[in-house]
């Protein structure tokens, strides 16, 4: 019974960014604007997965899941939600004007 139920649960693909702030690792899902942290990269990632899961469960409970994911750029394809396709990813360096 559990495997049939699990097969019906939609899946979502999202990006995880992790960086270090002092002794803490910060994890962030930019498509969903959800973040978490931990004492290691693995812990920060695991906590972010949990935070995203709780966020999505609450959205589903409130009946706003589809609207929030659509607003965040996700498209539903079959039983999964996919983020918008990135065409160009680049780092940009720009001179910052100094205050006078």
C-alpha cells in the first residue's frame, strides 16, 4: 500500500546552493527562496531538504501549492515539477561606484 501511495506523490527538482559563513554552512534553494544551515555541508543540505519539504507540505495543506510553484517559475510535467530552464549561467563583475 505504501509503495502505491508513494508513486502518486509528485516530485520536485530544485537547486541547492551552499556557502560558509564563519563556522556555519548556509544552504539555499533560490527557486523557492527557502534556506537553512548546519555545521557541515551534508547537514546544511539535509536541513534544507527538510525545510523545503515542510514548506511544500504547508503550501499543499493551504491549497496554494500549484499557485506558489507556478509563481516561482515551476512547470508541472506529469508527476513532477521542474524549474524554468536556465539558458545562460554566468558570473558578472561590475565596478561599484563609491559614495562621494
